[in-house]
C-alpha cells in the first residue's frame, strides 16, 4: 500500500510542477508579446496619425495581443483549477497518513496570490498594449 501512496504523491507533485512550468511559459510569452505589440502599434499609431501608417497591421497586432492575452489568462485559470484540485488531494492524502500537521498554514493562499499577480501582469500588459496606441492615435500624437 505504501508504494501506491508514494506513486500517487509523485503523480500529484508532477501535476503541480507541470502547471507551474506552463504558467511560466504563458506569462512570459504573454508579457513579451504584449510589449512587442505595444511598441509596434505605438509606431503604427504615429504613422497612421500622419497618414502614412498601415491600419491593417495595427488591427492585426491588436487582435494578436487580445488573442495571446486571453489565451494566457485562460491557461492561468485552468492551472489554478488544477492546483486547487491537486492541493485538495494532497491535503487528503496527508490527512489519511496523519502528517497534515507538517503542511504550512496558508500555503493555498500563497498560490492564489501568485495566480492573481500573474493574471494582473498578463492582463495589464495586454490592456496597455491595446490602449496606449489607440489613445495615441486618437489624440493624433505618436511617439
């Protein structure tokens, strides 16, 4: 029975590790892409305001930013669900093995804070990547 419990424990920890690595990929990719979109579209906004820019490129990059940001945010939400389920399973496993007292209090809350911060970073950079160039173009002033 001990080998089965160890195998389940390893599997659950593996799921947490995979979720963490996936979160990192989505957050970094989302932020870097949104920064790229911000600079490209800011330059396009300046050109469009002067009558030289390409509105199609501007719209495609804006749509790309929305797509990448929404995808990253959905991945973070999914990862949060996975982590919540795995933490509940681990808590039950530790309770059944009578070792739950060794689990730090508030561990789930820290994971939730990490999720919120990651969500804000991706969502915030996506929002800025769309709003700054649009506001710049609307005011007629670019870079």
